[in-house]
């Protein structure tokens, strides 16, 4: 079932049988440098299961981004309930196969997610948690009309990782 459609893609729920395509993305250290490690098979399975759980709990999560021209899963983009410091936020996230970087797919799909958040879910603010040195992701956020709301430290796997919280209001 298609959740969102853009000129070049459609977004649908991630399914367990997307495992191989998602491994290709989440197991690439160049893609996953912000997490400071590529995911193991078990971590990919857990990540898929967490997204499926979020669909039931929240009604949204990362969605599989399917390129219409090839019918291939090229990345994931979606809305995630997350925390920045003690603040609960609804954020937009985007992770792509690196052969699709720099081609506007993240902006296209994330823009559709923002429209969905503001006009279907009637949310007033969407955020994006981005490492300060991740210029490509920061550029996507800026092109989405987001600005830096604050700097904070995110705790992940016993590490303190500096982040910027980008924000856009309705």
C-alpha cells in the first residue's frame, strides 16, 4: 500500500522481506557513519521490527522509498517520534543507498513527509536530528526550510555524540 507519492518515488511501509535491500543501506559504513557503525544482520532485523511496531503504535515511522523507474528500494524516509535532550519531537529522517546521494531523492521524499505531517497529521513542528559534520543531511534540512533550533548531545551506545536539532513549524 502506497503511503505517499512523489514525482519519482513512492513510499510504503517497510516489510520484513525488505531485509536484503535495507541491509545494503544500513550495512554500508559510509551511509551509517553518523551512527559510527554499520549494522549487523541482527541489528537490521531489530530496526525493521522497530519500524513495524511504530506503524502500529504511532501510525508512522521510516517508510521504504521505492524509485518508480526501477521499482527498487533506494532508501528510507519517514517520521519518527524521538527525543532531543528531554524534549519529545516528531522528526523527519532519511537514509539512502549512497548511489542515490546528491540526486534530490531525500529532499523529494522528506518534503512529502513534511506535507503529510502538517496537513494530514496536523502537527505544528517537525524536527531533524543531525550531526554537525553531516553537511549533506544539513543541506537537505535547509532545503526543507528547517533552521537550527538547538545544539545538544545525543547518547548512543555509551557514546556522547554532538547533534543539531533542526526545526520547521507549520
